[in-house]
């Protein structure tokens, strides 16, 4: 439980690190995964905002929007939803435990709400510098926390 509290606290306190990186770090700590990547929704495509496996090839997210959690390409993909809208998705690799979809449902709700609040709360937040589209092409946009 202490690890869970620390992970959530880091979402609020670490302002030097971009929000997608903080979400991935918190997901790693909570879910016990080996790798976490955060993709943000840009109209009809996913943009890679952060991947904890630096230098690794980006994973291909599901082509269509999805609800809850789905297995795709050897990863567990978690929709980050809030207020009836999908704001991003979280890719988790190396999860341990009997039913990772239980953890995924909680992560989707919590991190989706965090992304929703950030997108509503500011000055037109954009994405992580050097972020890449789902196909690996640079997006040319920078994530700014409000």
C-alpha cells in the first residue's frame, strides 16, 4: 500500500518530469510490469509520449479505439478514459499476477482522469518533446504540463 501511495504522490509532485513519464513510472510501480509506455490520443491516431524501455522499438498500439484492457502484440493495452472520452492508452509488458486486467481497470480509470484534468486545466497542453507517432515518426510536438 505504501508503494501505491508513493506512486500516486509522484503524479502530483514531480513537475520536472513530463506527465506521461510520471504515469508510466507510477504504472510500473503499481502493476509490477517490466515496461510501460504511454500513448496519447491525437484525433484518430496514437502518439507515443513516453516509453520506459529507452531505445526499444515502439510497440504498435491497436489500430482502433478500445475500451478497458486488451491484449495486443504481446502487451496489455489499457485505455485511459475519463468523462466518456479516451485520452490515451498505457501499454504494459511483463505483468505478474493471476489477473492483470483487474489492475488495468484501476489504472485506466485513475490515469485517464489525470490526463483529462491536465487537458482541461490549461493552456492547450501538447505532447512530449520528441514524441513519436504509433508508427515511429516524430510528432514534432511537445508535452507541456499546465
